[in-house]
C-alpha cells in the first residue's frame, strides 16, 4: 500500500565532532575539542610568558612581578621587566603566531607536509635581503627589517612564478623550486659574508642567528600589529582552503575562485613570515612543526590557522625559555634551539610518513 512515510524527515546531519551555535540569523560551526584545546594553548602561552618574565640573569619573583604591574617595584626590577623582558616575551608570542599561521597556509597550498616558508626558501630570501642591507649599504635597524621583508616577498614571487604560479599542480613544484632557491640564496649569503669586512660580517652573522635577545618595545608593537592585521584575513581564507584541499575540480564546482584564493593566501602568508624574520632573524622549523602539532591536537580536517598560530607561540616562547634554563650558563639564540628541536621533529616526520 502506497502512502506517505509516517517517519519524520531526518534533520540535516552535522559531523559528530561539530556543533552549530545559532543566534538570530547567525549560525557558527564549532568543535568542542578544538575550542578546549585552543583555550588550553592560550593558558600554556600565558604560563610560558609569565615564566619568561621571571627567568633571566636576575631572578624575579611573582611578588616583584606584581609590584611592577602595580607600579610599586624597585626601579631596577621595573626597568628590566618593562624594558627587556616584556618586549622579548611579546615579540616571541606574536612572531611564533605569525610563523605558525604562515606554515599552515603554505602546507595547505602546497598540499605537502614540508610546505613551510623556511623549507621552501622564503625565510632564506628574507635573510638575503637583510645581509645585502648590512654588508652592501651598512644599514641597521628599520632599514634591515624593511630589506628582509622585501627579500622575502621577492623570493616568494620568484618561487611561485617558477613553480607554475596558481596552477593546481604547482604544489610539489613549489616545494622543489623553493628548496633550490633556498640553497642558492644560502650560498649567496655565505659568499657575501666572506667577501665583506670582518666587523660587518660579524654584525650580519649576529642577525642571521635568529634571536629574541634585546628586542625593543617598537619591535614588539610591530609584531602585534602585523599579526592583528594579517591573521584575520588568513583565518577567513582558511575555509576556502579547506574546500580546495578536496581537489581543485571540486572547489571550482562549488564556486571557489581558486586562483584568487591562492594568490591572496600566498601574499598574506609571505607577509607574516617576512615580518617575523625581519623582527627576529631566521627562526627555523616553527612554521614547519606548528601546523602538524596543531592538527594532531585539534583533531579533524581543515586548515588550523588559529591553532597553528597558538602552537607557534607556545613553541617559540617555550624554546626561548628553554635556552635560558640550560645548565652551566649555556644560553644560545632561540633559533639554534628551534633548529635542534625541529631537526629531530623533521626526522621523525620523514620516518613516520610514507607520503609527504
């Protein structure tokens, strides 16, 4: 006997890991695990920041820190905290966030686990810009930072164009061309350092070590502004990048402007990486490791731009804290610490992953 099915119509299905929050005409998808992990990362960043304010050549207690906040601390302690440690910690938090978010974007575009700005030569390009400014023009300060940004952007444009621009099959070519460009530029940097005056070469080499030492309030403010301006557009693009990871044909079929999204993502991600390098010098492996760790922590698919930014902050501030806690006074630039930790992680990643 024919007739209408008495069972009620099935509601629209939402993945079990996701929830939908509605208020009036607004609806937002969210995942409880992602929210919980993100909050935990924020707490961890705050804990590392407080520890960074306390640890140093002059040990400072929580009572002293509270006194600085209240304006009643000893003048020397107040000067050390406000003038040295706060800029260092703030710069580390936001430079780490910039590198993590940039790495997540490039890994999505290239669809390759090695797609981070330090692996594919963009950070080395920024370093070349700074080395040219120091060794050829004798520049310092903001000029070196501007040259680093320009070097990173020019390198990125060259690598993207040589790898096929915005074509859908350019992902693996981007990695290969970027690695080649990075090796070439590293050789250029080495030649320039050996052909210049020793004092100038030492100044350039100090910049190339990558460090959070002696950061200023202006550099900290620049990092905050750069992340505040550039991170929201990248978060907005992440939903379309998530669709593009399902394949260019599928993305085009649902109306995603693939070429425009790729171009916009490259511009924003390169800007984040270049500004981070300009402020602290080349910091390796944070952009590579942060997105991988964020995906493992957050669970689910997608492009974890915010999660990678928070993870990058934890990695960089935590590595900087670790350098200050090394025994026998063996304090090293933070880039050396991230390089050691990142190298171990890369070896583990290569041995665990059959396909990158």
